[in-house]
């Protein structure tokens, strides 16, 4: 149970939704009815993101063990469920699984998938050790990791990386917003920071709608998913702005993380894949269920 708590299972489901959205953006699912279609790369990429995200959050707790003993004693390491050494070994194994899985997506090891997975692992460790302690580098660092995770899904078709690389900018902005909000989870936050996060959320929604318009995707589907995304992220944020206490900020962070699934569903819809969007959205109940069992932050 301690290892599962370390992995933040609800968050891992959101990482899987990144991969599915990226694959939808690449156009890979358009050939699902062709004899040449294979589910193996999809499974390998999902396994890769599970290892990379899980390993990243485990190492976060390893580096924060001493601080958590004071501020979050309920976490597995300071709580005595798992030793710091065992947690570090577990995190290393997970990151290795993530990188190796990506290496087998294509016939050649040094593929875009492998390089992106390696970049995510390096970025996660950079954030865990140093990035999160910097006011501007932390949000940017975490956002880049999430943007690369979406790009990892897109890399299922190597040529799609060059065509759609710019899409990863939006999750960078979104995660930067969540990271800014999370600064006040322990001691409370500042209204100016929360307002800035709300502005970034608005940019994300605008970006999704613009891409949908450019792709001439079914507008109704996109509006439904974009509306659901707004309904999930803005009310908790508005409450946190009114009362920037740690409890309200924690709920705003949790809503922002879980809503990543809806954002990814919106991306699939924006690229003309409404059925894939619905499949991604079905991950939301699972993530919410796991969020009630395991901590999200």
C-alpha cells in the first residue's frame, strides 16, 4: 500500500490520458481498422508514462523526506511505511521501465519516443531536486515534463512530432498554472499568484478552441469538453482566491490535476477524434475514485 501511495495513482491516470491524447493528435488511431495496425506501441507508451510519472513522484518524496517529516508526516516515508532507500530504489526501477518501454515503441532504439522519455525522466529528477525550489523555474520545469508527456504520445508516428510539436506548449502553460497554485498548499497562498494561474487557465482554453477552429473539428464536441474543463478548474480556484487558505488551495490543485483528463479529451475532440475523446473522458471516474483512496499531492 505504501508503494501505491508513493506513486500517486490518480495522477498516473492523468498521465495515461496525455498519451492517448497525443496518439489521437498524431492520427495513429485513424488506421485502427487497417491490417497493419498494432496496439503494441500504444501499450508500450502507456507503460512508459506509468513508469516515468510514477518514478518522478516517488523521487519527489525521496528528496523531500526530511521536509515532509515536519510538514507532511502522513506521507509514506516520514510515516514509516517505506524506508527512504527502498523508495529510491523503487523510483529508479520505475524510471528505467519508462525509458526502456519507450525504446521498444519503434524498431530503432534511438527513436523520438526513447529520447523524449529520457528527457522526461531527466526533467522530473531536475524538478524533484532543484526546480521546485525556484519561483519561476519550478512551474516551467514541471510544465515541460507534462508537455513532453503529450509529445511522447504523438511520437507514436515519428513524423507527427515535427508537425504537432507546438501543441505541447499548452500543457506546459496548464501545469505551470497548477504548480503556481500549489505553492500555497501548506501555508496558504497569495491572491496575485492565483489570479495569474487563472489567466494561464484562460490561455489554455483559448488555445484548444483556436486549434479546433483551425482543424475545422466538430464545434459542439469541443465546446462540451472545454466547458466541462472550465467547470472543473475555475470554481475551486475562485474559492481559493476569495479565501487563499491551504485547504482551499489544496482543493484547487486537486481539481486542476484531475481536470487534465478533460483537457486531454478536449484535445482529441479538437483534432476531430470525438470517440477517442469520450474514451479518454471515461478515465475521469477512475481517477476520481483513486483520488479518494490516495493523495493527489
